[in-house]
């Protein structure tokens, strides 16, 4: 079972509604309705995940290390539908010696830049009101990450009200969530520099077919 197909069918087919708390705070005006935002309503206070000791402090990875702090091995094992997966069927990335990135990861850069960067910062680096997702994916379980994106999240304490809207019914996010995830992994382990990848692999017919299937649901 590959997550992008099974979870897409589950979430898009079930008309998952945006939780009421997602309406209590609104993203910055420039974010628009499509921004994948985690918004803090706590004035000048940073979100919990970016405060000292929080879950999104920078992660130190040794050069060549393939096992993440969350225990996942990111080594690419096989391809399906034009995407790379590890031995546990979780999306990952592959970058050739000449710097060519697989198409799905390149597409993740495009989709992240279109839908997520205004709140979470360019290149997954985070902002003053939303955590650095390139660090989040190194700590979070893949399925927990998917759940937060699909259903949203709210963290409330005395200093802030941090809100992540639900994006499970936003096809521009959800049909490409595995690509976004793979891109953030590559950024998190410093295998992919900031900015647009200079070289990309081809878009396969299988990738295009899966994309068309998801977008037409």
C-alpha cells in the first residue's frame, strides 16, 4: 500500500471538514487560502515548536547518515508511480551523483513553494509564526505528519494559540503530499540546497497517470 494513493482516497473521498478551530485564526493576508499554515495567535511569542527546547530545534545529522532521529531509514529502495520509497513503503528521495533530483522531489519543491512557504518559510526553513518543516519531518513519524496535514492541529497555552488548518480536501496539497514530504526530507538532511533544484529527473507516465487520477477524484 502506498500512502499517497490510499490516504488520498480515504481523505478526499470522505469530505474531511476543516475543524472549527481552524477558523479561529487566519493566516497572514499574503498567504491566501492555499497556504499550508501553522499560525500563532500569541502576539510576539514564537510557536511552541520553535521555542527553546521545542520539537523543531535544528537537527544535527552526520554526513551520510541515513537513519533519522525518528528511527526511519531514508535509503531509497524501489520506485512506484514515479516516486521513490524506502523498504517500509514510506516516500523518500533520490539524488544522483551529478545532483539530479528525482522528479517527485522536484515536484515537492514546486508544490511546497506554491502552497506552504508563505507561512512555513522558503525551503522549509520556518518563520516567526510557523515551524521549520524540514526539521519536523526528521522527528515526526510519517503517518503523524500526514494526519496533521490532513486534519489540522491546534496548540494552545498561556503564551499562544498556534493553529494549523486542515488540508486533507485541498487537492493542490493532498495529491502531492508525498512529494512535499520527500522534498522536506531532502532539505532536512541537507542533501538538497536551498532554492530550485538545478537538475531534475523525467516525469514518468505512471506519475502523470496517478496525478490525473487524484486530481479528478
